[in-house]
């Protein structure tokens, strides 16, 4: 066999291996996902997230309107050629005025959900909005996404995040990925215990919340949303943000969709 033919088959093998060994995950804090979102808004959201295998959502409102918005989102996605499934959490257990739901959306032909998704009960007294966990299987490998929305910065979210260092011991058989809106930058010392265990943040110095007003075309305010993965078991192949606000004439119009941009990662 000639060198060129060997090279061709090697490239074909590498392409096949890469194409079938990665999973695309998106996380988005869609502010007050419920009655405040129009059909046009939800259709726009579907357009944004349709290419991912799994989508983790935060800030689904507790009322029936929150569930209806998620259902509408999935129905629109299903019309785009791929089948989607979803699960919505119960209301979080903390302050009733701060309570919300989480949601996971996924393509069942790409990944399979293993078991039931659940709100983590261990630190329900210490964490205002307890995280929502779901395990997904992809190519005989499993990951467990810990979907989380921390309390606001002024309320010191690090007092909640500090309990995440216990999760690898609580779930020793799970390949944990912490994902969502932490209202806290990845550089904060509260993440140091996780880092010592081998966890890394997908994003560094990446702002993800929207300003009230753009300053010299800088429309992003704070480094809040992120994804933390175990570098011993997971490899990041690609990552990025979706600056959806650029699709709108001004920042105020964009903020009717959300005050956060989506983040995404391709994991191996």
C-alpha cells in the first residue's frame, strides 16, 4: 500500500474517531423563562441551541408558565429535524421569592439519560437553589451534569459553592461536570478545593452577563457562567460563547431574551 493511501486511511480513521467521540453541551441562564417570553423569543432560543446534544437551562420560573415555555421550546426544536427530550426539576427548596426550576434538554439519538434527574438533597439547608443532577450516557461513557444557579453576588455565592468540594465523595461513581451560573468568577478561592481534585474551568476571564448599557461596544459585565470538569477523565476539544445580543439593535432589546449569554463546550 502506498504512503498516500496509508495516509488517507489514517486521516479517515482519525476523523471517524473524533467525530464519534465528542459531545456538545450548552448552558444558558435564560432569565425568567416563563410567561415573559413570547413565541418569537422562544423560537429565537431554539435557533440558538439547536446544534447541541445537551442543553442545561437555569431560571425556569416555578409557575406552570415555566414548564409551558420549556415544552414550547422542545416542540419548536422537534420541528427542526432532530428529536429532543427534556426534564424539568421541581421548584428549588429555598426562599420562595428566589425559587426556580432547572431543565435539561437533549437529543436522545445522541445521548441517553440514565436514571432519574433530581435536585440534590444533601445540602438543601445550605444552598438556596440546590443543584439539579442528571446522568447522560454517550458511547458507553457517562457524565453527570450538576446544573446550578447560585445566589447573587451581593449574597456571597461562595458560601454555597464551597459545598461542591464534597460532591465527588458523595458521588464517587459519577463523572461530575458542574455547569451553570455561579455568580462568581472561576478565579475565586472557593474553587481551589475542586482544582486540587483535578477539576478545571472551561472558561477563564470570560464575561457572560450582559451590561445594562454597552460601553464602547463592550456589552458584557461579569464572569459568572462556567463549566467545571474533571481533567483526569474528560478532555475539552472546543469551547465558546454565543454573543446573541449582536443580533439585536440594542442591548435593552437583547435583554428581553436574557441577561446572560449561552456558553458551550465540546467534551471528549
